[in-house]
C-alpha cells in the first residue's frame, strides 16, 4: 500500500472562505502540493486528474496544482508523472468547497507511466493501443555499465540484450522479438531525442530519463522502413524543479568470473614427454618439480572502474535547463583493454510567450580505449591473447634469461600472451556529437507545428601497431590506421492536431515530412616492414611498404508520415498510422514503399459493468494491432553494378595495387524487406495497480528478405543479392509487477518472461545454405552453420559424437576415415555403415527459447535493497576454445581433463588417447548447454537523513553498494555462455572462440545533491 | 500562422518534388557505364584479370589450386597427405565435391567473365586510340582463350562463355558445349590475339612481363593445335601446330638460357626464355615455393604438401644438367647439410606407403635468400610457356606432320644441348616421337604439363595405372575430372561427366 498523506482541512472553514474567493457557481476546487517522497522536493509537471472526468491540472515549478470547476461529489484523484509511481486518493468535494490534497510520489521504474514517448509524440499509457515497455533512468542509475543499453538486460519482456563481447567498448547484441533478416542488421532502431539512428553506446547513461521500447507494428510503423526490428526511444532529462547541483560517483573493482583449470607445469611435462610423437627437439624435465606459469593470472587482473557525474538542472518560469558532465573510466580485466569516456550535455527548453517553444539538445562524447586481440584464430596471426593465455605452455616463464618475452615451446606461429599485450597497440578514439534544435508553435489551441533540425557527427579513429617481435606481424612490424567518419543531417516537420469533440470523442491527428542524409567516409593507411618499433603507428613513413585507401558513401531518406488516434469515451481506442519512405539505397524501380498499421484497444476497466462485477480490477485493457514495417539495412549502392579497385598485381618487376575486378551487376528491382506483425495484448491491473500484468502474443513474418542467392560460378559471380525468402518469429511475452507497502516497509517484485521461436519459411527455392561459424584457422571446420527451410536461425551443423573407439577392430569396422583406437567415434546417423557428409545433422541452436528477468526491491525507511536476476534458457553454445585444448600430450597447454586420457587400462569414453587429436570438424562434443541464470545486480542503498546531510552542506546524500554479475548458474564450461565471437549476427550466433571473459563487478557509489 | 504553414508546404513540395534527390550516385567506385574509359583504366582492368589468377580464397588458381588438379594427379608428383582433398586428387579417389574442383573453376570463369566484359566494352571506347584498343582487345581475348583452354583440358566439355553475364534468371539453363566447338573458339580467339598483340608491350623491358604478347598467343595456339590433334579431339592440326611453333621460333624474340639452373632464380624471372608467366610480387607473393619444400630443414622449411618420386628421378640420366636443378636432394642451411636420403638431417619423406625416400622439387626452391620472411612466400613467377617448350612442341608437331625433318632435329637438339645431353639423329618417326615424349617429361617436369601430355597422347590410363598412388582409384573415364557438384546443383542442365 502506498503511503500517502492526505490532508483534509476543516470543511467548514473552507466553506466560508470559498463563498467569496471561488467562482460564483456552486462547484468546488481541489488544490495541493506534490512532492517527491524520497527527497521532499516539489515535483513539477505532475498531471493531477479526477478519474472518470476530463478535469485535470499540472503542478507548477513549486509543485502546486489547482483543479477548478469541480462539481460536488466523491472522486478518485490521481497524480501521475513519468518516473514516479502514481499517487491515488479519494476526496469529497462539497459545494463551493476548496479541498486540499497533497501528494508524496515515490520515484519508481517500470510501471504504468502516464505518458510514454511513441515516436513523433507522446501518448498516455492508458490510451496506448500498441505494445510499449518503458524503463526509467533512476532504476539503472546505479548500474556501472560502460554503455546505456547494457543496463536494459532482463528488464523488458521480449528484449534480449546480450553481451557478446565483454571487452570495454565492444558492441552489444539487442533483439526485440527475434531477428528478422538473414543478411541485414537486426538491431532495433535507436532514436535519441528524435535523432534517428543515434548511437546509444556513446551517450552518457546518466543523462537518460526514459527508454521507451516500441515492439509491435502499431507502435513501430510510424518509423516505416526502419521499424521492423523494433524501436528504442530514448528521452534525455530536462531541467526540473529549482536549480540544483548534483554530483554522483561510483568506484569499483571488476574480476574475471572464472579461472579455467589447465595443466600445471609438472602435469604438462609428464604428458608431453610420454607422448611418443612429441617433437624431440624439446626435452622437458619430468623428474624434478617445475615451476608453473599460470598465464591466466599473468594476463588477467582485478581492474578498477569509476564514474563521475556533475549535473546542473532546474527550471524557472518558462526555461528548463540541464547541464551535465561525465567522466567514466574502465580498465578491462584483461591487461591491454580499457575505455575512458568523457561527455558533456546541454539541454535547454525555452518557452517564448504562450504559444512558442524552442529547445535544444546538444551532446558531445569522446572516448579513448585500447582493445586486446580476442575472437580471432591462431595460425599465422600469432593468436589472440585470450587463447594464448590458456594454451601457452606452463613450463615457460613470462620472460627468458635475457629479459625478453619467452617464445613458444616449439617454433610456431604463436606469441607469448604478455608479449602480445605489451608489444601490440590497438587504440580507438571516438568523437561523437549530436546537436538538435527544435521549435514548436501552437497557432491554434490543439494544433502544434513542430520542426526540428539535427546534426550528428561521428569520427572513429583506430590505430594499431604490431611489433616486429611478434609473429602476428610476420616479424616485420605492421601499422594500421583506420579513420571512419559519418555525418547525418535530419530535418523533421510535423503538425499535430488534438481535438476533443464533445465529451465522448477525442481525436489526435499527426502529419509530417522528414528528410535525412548520411555521409560516410573511410580513410585507411597501412605500413608493413618497420626497422624499429620505436615510433609505431605515429610514423608510417618508416615502413618499407605503405599503402592507403579511401572510400565514401552517401544515403538519403525522404518520408511522409501520418497518424490518427481516436478514442471514444476514453474506452474505445483506435490508432492508424502510415508512413511512406523513399530511400536512395533501393533500385530505380522500387524507390518508395508504404507502411501502414492499425490497432484497436478496449479499456474494459472503464466499463461500468466491469467495475461492478470485479471491483478489484483497476486496469484492464485489451489490444489488437497489425501492421507492416520495413528494413533497409542493406549496404548502399547494392542495386548498382560495380567495379572493385584495389587488387594487387605485378607487371614484370613492378608491383601495382590498383587492379580492377568486376564485383556486381545491376539489379533494378531491389527493394525493402517487409515485416508484417500481428500483436494481441492485455494490460491488467488489480487492487489499485498493486498488481499489474502485461501479456502479449505476436506473430511477425518478414518477406522479400534480402538474400545472396547462389548462382553457378560459371557466370563469373558466386551470388547476387535479391529479395526472396521469408522468416517468421512467433512468441509470447509476460510481465508481472507487484507492489505492497505496510508499516513503512515497501516491497516490489516484478518479473518478465518471453518465449520466441524463429523459423525460416522460404529461401527462394533453395532448401538451405551453409556458413562457417568457426574461425578460419580451423580449415576443416567449414559449413558448420546451416540455415534451412523449416528451421530456426542459429543452427549448428556437424557430426554426432559417440565417444571413443575402444578397440582397433571397432575403429576398422566403423566406416569412418582416419578412425583409430582411442580416437573420436562419430555416429553413423543414416545407418549406411560409412561416415560422410550425410551423417551430419543439426546439433543445437544458439537462440534461447526462454528469456526471463526477475526484479525485486525492498525499501524500509531510508534503506533499500534491489535485486535483478535474469537468464536465458534452452540454447546451446559451441565451445571452439575447448576444441583445441583436449589433445593429451600436445605441445600447447591442455585442460586438466586430458589427464584421464584413454589407455587400454583406462578405457575412457570421453577423452582420446595420448597424441590423438579430437576429430577435426564440428561434432556434438563441442556443443554445450548455454542455459544460465544470473544474479545480474544487487544494490543496497541508504539515503542519509537530511539533518546529517545539512551538517556538511548538502541537501541530499545517497550512498550505495552494488554488485554486478556476482553469480551465474550455468552448465557451460567456459567463461561466459552469452558470448558470440562472430559478433552480433543471428546466423552465426553462439560460437565461443577465445572470447573476452565475463566479469564480476562490485562498486560503491554516492550521489550528492547541493 | 499562415506564413508558417505556407513555408512548410513549400518545403514539402520542393523536396518532395525532388525525386532526383534519391538517385544513388556512387562516390567511390566505378560502374560499367563509366569504366573503363581511358588507356590507364584498361591497364588496371587487365591487372584485375591477373587477380583472378593470383588471388581468390585459399590461393585458388596459380598458387595452389592449379597444381593441385593438374600436377598432383600426375606420375611425377605425389601428395604428402594420405587422407584429405589433396590425396583424393592424387589417388583418383575424389568425388565431385572435392574443394579444388570448384575453387579452380570459380577463378577460371571469373576471369572469363571479366574478359568478356572488356571484349564488349573496348570497341566502344572512343577516347582511346585504335592501336591501344587493339592491343588490349588482343590481351583480353588471350585471357578468354587461356581460361577456356585450361577448363577444357581438365574437364572436357565445359560451358563456353562468350558474352558477359547480364542477368541471372537464365543461369539454370546454361549447358556445356562439345569439346571440338570449344577448341575451335579458343583457336579463333588466339589467332585474333596473335594478330592484335605486339611482340613486346611498348613500356616493357622484357618480352615477358606478365601481359599477353604475340609470342604468348602463338605459343599457346601451337599447344591448342597439339591438343586438338591428340587422342581427345582426334583431328589433324599437326601442320598448323608446327607452323605456329615455327612462327615463335622465327620471331627470334626468345632464346634458351644457357644454364638451366639460372632459369629458376627469382632474379632472372621474365628472362629471355620466358614467353608467358603468371607474375608474383609486391603484396601478391606465391605459395608454391613453400608447398614443394620439405619441412625438416630448419628455418628454410616449407609446408611439405608434395614432392616427387625416386622412380621419376631415376628416369633422368646422370649427365643430364637438369637433374640437379629439377630435384632437391641436398640443402645446406647455415652450417647444417641435409640430404633427402641419409641421416643425419634426413628430409626426404618416407612412409610405410613409400619404401624409398622421396626427393623434393628443386625448380621452385629459390626464395631470394630465405623463405623465413613473409610467411613462406616468394616472388617467383609461375611459368606457363617457355622457349624450350615451344621448341619441343615444334619438334613433336613437325615429326607428326612431316616425319623427323632436320628442323625437328634442330629444335629438339637445342634443348638437349642445353641439358648437356648428346644430340639425336637417325630415328624413325615412332622413335622420334618417343624421344620427344621423354624429353618433355624431363624438360618440363612439375610445370603442370605432364598430365595434359599424357591425356593427349592417349597414354593417360596406361601410364598412370602403373603409378602406385594413382592406381588406387584410377579408371579410364577419369581422363576428365568431374564437374563441380555445386555447379550441377545450381544448373542441372550441365550434367556430369560420364562415370562420375
């Protein structure tokens, strides 16, 4: 139960006063002050309404509101504002009486926010016909994440936020209701303060007020050709309340989540020397105790993380101002990886007169970071640090007797992991700025004209240098400099008309027109063959061979959009949207496409019969929506024929680097991928919204998939991109939230679970195609990803592993080429007594069937504890890293499990014999269950009492202790089951190939208000 | 307010009316409408065709793929592996999915399509003078012929692609052309090329700089006629073959390098004996040096993919000056000397399936110092035609057309003289023929000639069924390799070669 203090002042006194002061008619008034429960500060812009009528008012800068012309009666009064739990009270207004009702609102996250952003406008949550979930800034404020979207994990039903690579500054994989496209980017569209396509990783997380996640067609169709993957609308903070100055900080430590058990020096030496085929040029001493180099301890460390934020915010009269500055520094748990970010923000809203409003949103972020080499294979590249940290022989010390980094056990293309860290530089510097200027004008009451102009500029500079001492540069020294720039202009003009017709009809019309242009440029230079490492990439001229290249692309989008929102008696809601997008990326015959949607909703809870029947129901809305959205995530110029320039060739003794090869012919019919989505949803609230349930069921089918259809090589090409193919995603989402309060103790529990299944319906006549998910250093592991009609995306394809051959007779009779006793046995799936490609089958799938998140918070007086548990169930991961570490007696380090190698006296069925490598291809031996449940976040918070704070001159002080990713329950044997070394792709998802390990973080933080 | 709505409307109309605003104009690449336009453009387009030869995934054509399907299956070379796709080629146990089939096929047809695009484009290039256009037209016709020639010798009947690909809808209906028709087309292209091409490109200091020349086109034409006169096509073009070879000889553009060993050094590449070689250098270095190097010789080791046989080495006379250069039997690295057949420092591969140690390739050994740099790659060129080859082709063709004439003896004896072998005299036509056959096997060892020679002499099955590795899977129909399975899957109209 919410604790609210309602103050009823003596009716009689008011009655007398009201007689003269208020209006001549017999209606009364309601007035009061709205304050925040935790800080006591007045809250502005709170919508206080009399439920069941259109009487409403908004609190001002001092939190005061007044509702006039209230007929006498008993009313349910409700105060609502984004970011706060609604306040409810019942009041009685007598004739001519002025009733006082104050509110103390509790800030809170997920809840039936009164107003959500819906794309080109806002809408009351009560009137929403589409599927939208919201997460507010305060809830994620204490999460020490290096990018804002990471904090959404587990909080939104239907949204999968996956850290595919835990290295600071790396990409993140976000999917809403599954991935649609085979070749395009399936990430949701990010819109920050109206800027379409902005980069959430380069925004200061503390600047964010809300995330509104648009999931179904009715909500996303207004984004037309870019809405198919869902939309994340981000609204940054506005100045509020009297001017105040806040400083918040946290500081913490991160640690690797696990230590993989590998052989120590004695065990390694023993097995190596026992191996009859070991390279005789190396002799290891098996008689005396050798000292072990634990390479994992050498390269991983406990790494600090800190964040400092200053914010000035306030509003006075018609101005609201927010200024913020942020500095974030994260060292990675792997040496050689780190990220530092500084950002500034200036948000101004200014009213000019009653009808005109101007505003600006300007932000600039600069990041500087170093990356360690992960996720790539071994072979001639020297190897990634994460792999070498496990495989480099434990008998070798970090440095040899001369003080140089030790080499590998046998001459080979492997580098000492510390050498890779110290002798390889990979620095990325990013500058990102967004500036938006907008103006709104209300020529007539209910009509708002808005125009906005925004400019986004991004510059990413990556500078790499690989030392001459590393195999990775072929001992020549190699420098790479890559600079990528992108600038975007966006002009949006909209007109919104709101009309209430009589007491029953409410109509909002929106029409608009936008234009956008993005220019990308890339410049790169490479130098190979340095005489010394001293100058690195700062002096490319030192190299024997310097080459350079540049590239530029441009794309443009023109759109017309419109929306109609109609509500009848506040109970029957209808929404229709349409958007026509023209994009330069599409072929001459198909430049324009139209995306409509329609939705209806019925607020059953406002029906009198329901209120009588089940009074416990405070909110019940049924929704249905259908619509189409598009995806234009294909490369620019794809419909045009092209020559590629840059192939090296030689004429006599001279080498040239500008050979031209034909790469594409014209496809004049290339067009959008279209997604048609149906959604049915229920929003239920019981007991005054103490218990809320939101459920959605959806079906979305994407057709005209852009797919590189294979053609015979005899045409001179391998494939051509065309629109064929269909993929479907179907699923359910459920979110439940409960609140209870008694005697000062408030408990909130919430949870969400979602279930999604994808299926390939059509590949344009092809039955399937293959990709390679493992890296290129395992050349026999080809075609281990299969995309097949009737199957979901993300399937692994290979042989079934059936244990170990226990006898040579068994091996000889197996029909398996290269079968030996003590070696891997493969299953003859089709029973034809030989092992060939017909025995390959689907071994697992990387897409989780179930995603869930559980949140809980307990607040008592000034303390609060909050917990987030999340997980993903029913999916597999291919552990490629392990595949190279289970050869007993090998010359690189192996897992301790090899100690149980097969012998005639130890007939193991899970480990091969000495010197016998596992089968060289994907088998089910490497496919592991990735399901996990993770204690994502635990935070304990204390609001220091005001009087204590006042002693040190602060208005407000909050301290907290937070832990991230403290515990993970999973059967996965490697560092983290969420990784994906092939990036964020949906097809090659779930491959763990020397990825960056997950980390546990503990932080301590304070937030001070002056 | 009226002003405001008006101005918005104006903006909307102007931009909305600007349909041209959405048309894509490439900023950083050429389209076939504007490229090639100048002579300089043609130069880089021709260089791009070379990229099909030296680039591609897995070093698909003249690094690794080509010897994989044309040299390894012969009786002069053995693959080191006993179980993978190399072995499958060597032992004739492969199937249509063998990776080297589609890898080479892909490069071949990629080059053909690019040549076709240029053949169609060049006549329209008004800004370029006629003489330049002729030269380049000759060059691209040469490339079209060269690749079809390679394909027809490996696979027999293959698709004859004479026009650039413009659309993909009819891809599933393309069929293979009869071998004779393909050969006719090749011969026509080469005859045209020979007319259009110069003996030497104006900006070149050597007759062979990697670009097609008249000598290259004519030498290849001789080779084509020899193939057409052989057991596969069974026509009679011996006289034309002899005439073509003679034209190369009479041009006096080439001479034999006196010391056979010098021919194979990187510093002597594109020398007076080279007529046409695939160029490697700069960022494109070859892998074939590494492939035929042993792996047990310290820092000079290679990746040991294949080697030769002691039986083949034994066919060389000890006085043959080519023997020492052709085979690698001894290597000194630093202070250590390795020998292929004796300890210590034994490097010749010896396995239960080979009773005697195997000698390695000597011809491609040169690495200009050390192979340890640059990931085991070198700048050595891959020779397609050498003057010695032309002399032997002349000797063979002349013998078939006119019997062993003095010209024929003259040609073959030049080659033998360079090899420090006694000249031939007084042989019958059959004996002369056998001598030429033997001489070719010694002179052109490991240059991907042997297998094609056996095929056109009709002795493919007879000879290879005596080879201990080839006979494992060999059957007579395997004179042609199977069409890659992928091509048949995507274009069922192709059909498969008999027997596969």
